[in-house]
């Protein structure tokens, strides 16, 4: 594998066109992942004792459990930033030091840190490890969607419009695995041959596919596989 430490600043996360055509998943899957992070649609898959998932980001952010207690860290962020927009304490963590070091699949994303600058909510996201090819884009998409949700909740609480500000994506190991290096090389070769317009989609273009993803989720609730 190959890796580097990456700090990526996205100044306008919702500027269109917002979607990369060549991310290695479908638009339906992107919508399902967004709902997994924001609404916890797969939290019931967390069953490590049965060899299933160890965690979801939604569970760690909205329902962080420690010492028999449960903490909604997103609710804390909304309350803290509503009271003190310039606070340095508006952070949420996913890591459990007493559990995750021995897990076979411990959280890659470690921490959210947020602050309001004038009327814009900035989000810094810290990863210990991030798959640059197969995970990073979907992570960024879902986390900026959650950034928007938090901004909307703060706006409602303080009766003042708070917009989505910068998004910083910080990864200690931003990597490409050797097992799919040739696929990634093909991805880069494709980029060289396409214009910016040919490499991107707008959210409005993607919406019908997102709707198909939502339909898949409804089928899943009836007992079918996603």
C-alpha cells in the first residue's frame, strides 16, 4: 500500500457540481450510506458477538456508550455551539480506549471538531486511517450532510440562519491499498481523458438515483436484502 498524511480543505462543500462520477460505488449506495450516518439505519447491525459490525458512526456520535451511560454527542454540539459559537470544546469522538484497540474493525474516523465563524459552521474531521479510493468520497459526502443537519439545528435553536462553512478532512494515513492499485491507476488514467464536466454530476442529476436508494431501504424493512 501507499499512504500519506492528508489535510484537505473544502471551502464550499455544497457548491455544484458536488458529485464525482468515478467514485467506486453507486449513487443509490451513497444515499444509503448518508442515511446510515445521519439516521442510523444500520445501527441494528452492530452485533460483534455474532461476528457482525463493531460500530457505526451514527451509533458512536448519537449514542456513545460508556460506564453504563449513553451520550448524544450531536445534541451536545448543537447545545454548546448555540450557547457559545466560539467555543473550543465543540467536539465529538468515536474512539473507546478500553475497547477499540483490540477490535478487528475499529473506527477510522476519530473526531469531529466544530466552530461557528460569523454565520458559518466549520467542521474538521480527523481520521486515523482513510481509504483514499474506496471510502473517502462517501465519508466526505455523508459528513458534510451531517454538518448541514447540525447547522440547521443550531439555526432553529438560536433563531438565526447558520450556513454550512468550511469542511476540513484530516487523515493521518490517507492510503491506497496494493490489492487494488491497478484499479486506482485506471481511475487516474480515466481522469486525464475527461473534462471537468465529464467527471462530475450535480445533485439534481443524482436525485432520482437517491430516490431509488430510498426505495431499496423500504424493501429492506420488509425483509429483503439491500
